[in-house]
């Protein structure tokens, strides 16, 4: 080990309560899930200020996964690969494909659901996909009472994509709606690698249904990994005014509004081209939805 470095202390809690107690007593220690993101940071090693580690791998409760009537419930330590294996029987093809774009099989075997939702300043695929699907997250606050709350995934972040509970909560479970009787359609597209090219990548998720010749109950999420997590009830309301056939004029109107919203939402120094890509991506998707509708 290079001179001046010390080994971090590693806590190995067996229960969620123990993990919370470890964190309360060692505020600077960090939760460690698969470690793929933590170890990929440029200053991870060597670093004289290594933070202590609270390993979540020994907490069995966090590795449970099961399918109930209307949702799939997965613990925070379920890996992306385990989610895909279970989901292959349950998820739509589009959802399954969206998750399978994450990293490589080595990364998917190591990276966890909790880790992919809780990175403090970058938003990855799972945040966008699960927020679009209106998935819920159970979090346990780092406090003596360790109160548990269910929060929509969309409310875990601010508009710039910061995780609002970094160091103040442990994410324990996720519930993903899987109601097969619902007529909702889901679309997800990712341009570029959110990890390797975060200042150009764009992730888009859209859930909607079609009824009486129009788009109904739309839920759109656009993520620029290192600068923006965009969901807006107002914008969803605008999408729900779209009726078929969707004309180019209407698409242009929606695009202009999205561009203006994104310019107001992103972090400073955001690549303007990235915003342009997001807007074009939505245009392409609306055109596709229109074509599919007209084709019956
Ligand atoms: C080479 C490479 C390629 C990648 N490609 C993609 C890609 O194409 N698409 C994509 O979406 N992502 C990609 N990723 C990112 C990947 O999704 C994340 O690295 C991963 O999901 C993080 O999960 P983890 O379990 O390893 O988390 P960790 O690295 O262990 O933790 C990440 C953060 O979350 C916190 N944390 C972890 N679990 C919890 C919890 N339960 N409660 C509260 N806080 C917690 C940790 O303290 C840490 O701050 C890639 C990563 C790598 C290394």
C-alpha cells in the first residue's frame, strides 16, 4: 500500500437496523453495494482520505425478490442481472431490453438496484426507467427512529439529478408495477453510454396509453446523466393534449416546450448539443407512435 494511505474500516451489518446504527455512529462511512460506481471514480485509489465502508452484502433482507399480484418487489442488493432474470417472465420486451443495455454482463452481475438509484450526482438508466414506470422506493432514514417511507422513484432526485437522500437514508426495496391487464405502453431509448459519455448521453422513458384517438396518462422522464433529471406534470399534461394524427406542427410545439424546460433545468456548463439530442429523440418517438397508430 502506498505510504500515507490507511485501510478503511469495513462494517459488515447483518440487518438493516445494524447498518443504520453503523451509519449513525460513523457519519462519514459510506454504504457499499456492488462497488462498481464507487471504484470507478477517478480519485478512488490511491486516496489518503479513504472513507470507511458499510458493506450491505451481508444483509439478507436486501437480496430478496418476489412477484406479487401487481408488482415486483426487489431488495436494494438485488443485482441488475437478477432483476433481468426474474423480469424476463414478467416485464415487457421494451423494459427488459432497456435494462439489458446497462454496462456489460460483468457490470450487471455486480451492480445492484440500490447502487444504481443512489449514486449521489449521476443519474443512470434505472432512475429514468423506474421513475417513468412510477415505481416506488422504500427508504429507511438514518436516524435513531430509522423510520421507513415509501417514496416514488421520481421524487428521489432534484431536477439537476442529485440524489436527495445521499448519506441521509438507506434505500431498502423497490416496487415495480407489473399489472398485465393495464393498457399502458412503455418506450425507452438510450443514446450513448451514460457512464462512459455522460455529457453526451441521453436516456428517455415514456409510458402512455392510447384511448379515443389520443395519448392518455403520459409519463415522460428525460435524463442527462450528469446534468438533469426531468419529469414534469405540466409537460405530461401537454402530451395528453396530443390527438391522432399527430401533425408536425404539434410535434414542433411540444419540442419547443421541452427545449425551453430543459434549458431551465440543467446544470451549468451543460453541452447544448445534449439538450438538442434529447429534443430530437422525443420528436422521433412521437413520430413513431403516430406511425404505429396510423398503421393500426
Ligand atoms: C464500466 C461501467 C459501465 C457502466 N455502464 C452503464 C450503462 O450503460 N448504463 C447505466 O445505467 N449504468 C452504467 N454503469 C453504472 C452502473 O449502473 C453503476 O455503477 C451501478 O449501478 C452502481 O451500482 P453498485 O451496486 O455497484 O453501487 P455502488 O458503487 O456500491 O454504490 C453507488 C452509490 O450508491 C450508494 N448506495 C449503494 N447502495 C445504496 C443503498 N441501498 N442505499 C443508499 N445508498 C446506496 C453508495 O454509497 C454509492 O454512493 C456503468 C458502470 C461501469 C463501472
